[in-house]
C-alpha cells in the first residue's frame, strides 16, 4: 500500500516536527533498506522518539501522558484475498489537476464528451447483459450437473443398491469439490470465498493483486458451478457479486492485454473513479442475477457494497439490474419449453408465495418478535464461530495448494455423509391425501422424496437433504404443507445445516453465505410456525420466510436490501411489515455481540477498510501525530539520479514537489507527483543539463493525457524497465507539468478525526499535512490509508487502547 516517505540521499529529506507544543526530546533514526516482494512499501526503519502527547480525559480529569514510538510506515502491506496472502495498494479517486489535465480538458470537444457519456451507458448495458448471461449459465449448469447426480443416485436406490448409491453420490461430490478446489488453489486463489468482502474493500479504495483479474473471473464462474453442484452447503449468490464486479472491471480497464482482449476506445475509463462506478454496477448486477431481484441488487450495492454514492450512479445501477432482469426472464421463458435439459423452475430461487395473507393477531406478533431475537442470537453466534473457524483455515491454507485441496475433500466427505446418512434416521411418512404434488416424487426435485421408504411413503428429511439447496429452500417455503416435515427432521436439518455452513465457508472454493443462512433461518422459522400450529393464522411456510429474514439480519446486518430481495424472491408483498419488523429486531440484537459477517471478514483478512465515521480516540490526536518520517520530496526541477534512486529504494506512490531557490524565492509547495507519472516522464528522456524551470511545452507536445492514464492490472511501467547512462543520471528533469498543483491539504493541528473523515469522504490516496506556522519547510508529511488504521495508531500510542 502507499506509504509515507522513506529517506534517500537527496537533500530534500525532512523530519516531521513534534506533534504537540511540548519541547521535542532527543530522538534517533536508524534506517535499513529491505526489498519487499509484491510492491507497496519497501524498506524498514524506525524513528524512536520520546515525544509525548498530553491529553485531557473526557471527564476533565488529570492529564495523562501517552508515550509513543514513531514507527516508519515501511512494512509491506498485505491482506488475505480469497485464500492467499497478497500485497495491497490503495486506489486514487482524486482528479490530478496538472498542466496535461488542464490542456486535455480545454481541448476536449462536445463530440468527445458525448462519446464518453454514450460509452458509459453502453458499458453498463454490456455489464448487465454479460452478468445476466453468466447468471443463467451458472444456474443451467448447476441444475443439470446436480440433477444428473441426484437422478443417478435415486435410480440406484430404487434398485436397493444403497451402498453403491452412496459411493456414486459421494464420488460425484468428491470429484466436483476437488476440481473446484484445484482451480482455486492453482489458477486463481483470489477466487476462493464469496468475494463480497474483497469487492466491498475495493469500492472502499483498496486494491489487491488479481482481485478482479480475468483468471479470477474464470475460476469464480466454473468453481462456483462445481462447488454448488458438489453438494456443499454454500450458495452461488456471493460469487455472483464478485463475478459481476470482475466483468465490469474487465470492460472498464479496456480488456486484458495478457489475454489479447483490448479495446482502445475504452481509454476514457482508465481511471479509478470510472472503474469504481462500473464495478458498483457490476456488484448490483451480480445480486440481480443471483436472486432475480433488480431493485434488491441496487439496494445491496447502496447499503453493503459501495462506500461512495451519488444520484447518477443510482440511475446507472438501476439500468444495469433492469437489463439483467430482462435477460434472465427471456432465457427462463426459453427453458420452459424443455430445451435446457434438467433445468426447470429451480436454480433462480424464485419462490412464489403470493396469496392473500390472513390478518395476524397478538400471538403472531409475539412469535415474530421471538423469531427476531432467535435470529439475532443465532446470527451473532454464527459470526463468532465463523471467525474462529476461518482463523484455523487460514493456517491450513498457508501450507499450500495440496492442503487446500485436502481440506476441501475432507469437508466434501463430511457433507456427503451427512446429506446421505442422516435421512436414514427419519421415519417414513404416508403420502398426504389429495396432495397437489406427486408423492413420492419421481426425478430430481420435489417435496416428497421416497429415499428408502416403501411405495406410498416419503422421507421428509431426505426431501431437504437429498436435494439442491434451492429446492430445499423451496420445500421449506412451500405453503399448505403443515404436516409434511416432522419436528425431529427439522431439528436435525437445522443443526446439520448450521454446522455445515460454518465449516464449509472458508475452504478454497467460491462460496456464498446467503444460501446456508436462508436454509438455516427458514428451518427454525418453520419449527416456530409448526409449534404454534392452530394458534396462528400464518402458514408455516411464511414463518420459514420470516425465519430466513431474521437469520439474514442477524448475520449480515443488512435491512433494506435483504427485505426487498426476500420480497422480490417470494412475490409476497403482504409480508412487508412483518419482514421489516423481524429484520430490525434481529439486527439490533446481533449488533450487541459483534459486527456483520462481511465486516468481520474484512477485518480478519487484514483489508484496510475505512469506516464512514472516525473512531472516538482520534479526537484526541492531530494530523501530525501519525504521519511517519523522514519525508522524501522532490524539487520542481530535480536531478534524474535523485529521482531514480528514490524510486528504486521505495515503493511510494506519491511524492511532494517543493520549489526551492533559485527556482523560487523561498521553499514553496508546488503539489504532489505520482510515481506512475514520474516513470512515464522519465521514459520520454527530456532531460536538461541546467537546473532551470521550463515552460513544459515539450511534455505537452510529447505526451497526451491518456499516456498518464492508469493502466490495467499488471500493465504499469516499473523503474526496473528504465535504464539510464551516467550522463543522464547527472541531468535534470522538470516535474512541474505533471505535478498535481491542487492536492488536498490539511493543517498539522487539524483533529485526526476530521482528517480521517475528509480522507474517506473524498476517496483519497494521499492527504498532505502542511505546517501551521510560517518559516518552516512547506510540508510536514503525508497521511495515507495505513496511517489512519487503528493498528498503526495504537502501535504509536499504546495507551489509547485503554483510554478511548
């Protein structure tokens, strides 16, 4: 990740001033260059200082001295992405207002502006079309692969070949699961898991290697199909969010040069701001494709995924999800003609529960409140246990690809044993008289699975276990089936799904949490509805819906988007007040225990996510307290050798540019120059023998604004790509034409809380800290994302942990 500035041999090396009015005490600085793999920070150093900060307690009590160590921000920033550890970088949503940008903006014609607008709408149309097609392909493949597996196993069971049936069932699951794990482990480790925490972090301004790469997209699609078909207790909904984001990123960065898919006409979108908007649309499209819930997709992007929002983005995401809905509807109508193999009404989780809901009384409201409390408690417990399990899995995954595959195989065997073995514990029930459905069910899906039962009977537990997850949800949501499932079967299924959902998430397979959570919640919701029986006017199938809502609220802590998604899934608008009530209660109860599951995973993975609000302890610090030093800065006209040296020993992405005599009368802050821009400028080799400021005309003639545009993943120029002679190293280059002359700055005495809110609200990568008093060097330091992380601040001020 970008850092503050490590020293080099240049004269423009400055120590930051003391952060408080206390007299500065003696300090020492030791620096040792280390080359860190993966980019980002390079170097390791420590500035040991006995500076102290005086702070008043909130109750105006005696002042407490908070001793600190000023630590260089030079360790390589890493995080867990998918199932592997990668170096991470920050995204930069600030507009670089240099001479090139201003010239490009002045010269841009109306037709170019029109072309940009049309292309942006064309891109969101393409994102919707492609995400809809991928979503349909996922469901079609899952239904056919899982359907073939279930039909094969069912035929063997009809022949009383029960052990052979188990071997066939478990063997299919094992092969599918191992293949998915191998794809993740060897091709795209970033594709493991749901991908929602990574997309959420990306939209917050955090980038990581391969997080949205074409290889990740490929493995996300096929790994998700194999994992869901392999019988794991996981869903394809989270991976669809990641898939939509990958599709949007592939289009937004002009394709992939590595895979020979490039489009020059997409050069307008080679910046983080436009890519952020497109990826937000892609995430919304993923939810719309997974749940066939276009409005829910927009609200999911607004409530959970995006960190920045505006009205124009709302309109574009709505358009994208509408396109997804149209594509899916057209393709589903095509499949209803029997042209899609075993693909039927399942797979897209459209559970039509629409009917006139009878009025509900006080006892129903009490039951719904109890459901909300149960959802909050179970959700908080689920998040707590999942955090512990993922920490154990991370240790296993660190051992390499074979360990990841072995873990996946182990979970596959356990899952197959549970889903095939537990139904043998359930008693057979006679088929209900006058049932609308065939009983027992012949084929791959249905409410009444015969399993080992004699003719005219069915196994209720097998109807839940021996099915795809989507069909199991459909069975739990089904209405008019009050006596279909024995209470014992529901309890066994709930315990199994709850535990399997915990141990399955975290293996090296693309996996979502929505389906396990909906399954578990719908099960205990149906238990409550069955217990109430004649005392309630609400059908147990509707209680299953409310249970699913309560568990979703307790685990994910989303309210508005989950409410709309569930209503779009079930077409049950009459349940809106009850779904809202149960969501609010479960979220409130669960918030007393821990954070939402995605927020928890973001923290656990080490992704430096910035919240919209500042932490309370930040009010006791000022901006200059957390900037690291010493500082690297460049002169407006700098020696080539100094620049090359700084670029080689550091991985910093931004450098202050300061004019000093004779270029200016006194030291004066010009602005900030980006590493990538400096590299492009050096490649032009327009060097001078004298240290004089130029008009910048050569740069304006030699380069265009798009030459400095952000390249796609892995395409950027590196300092190792450039080679200079000794004569060139002694020459000078003018940095003024490429320097951002209006960077965001804060005074050193600004509250750190205010600086953090400003940093996050503007989507910055660098925030310059300038001195309050004149006569000093014009810049104190640079605030980056890492400087505002709690771990960094508590490392500087250990006592804050106790006193905030």
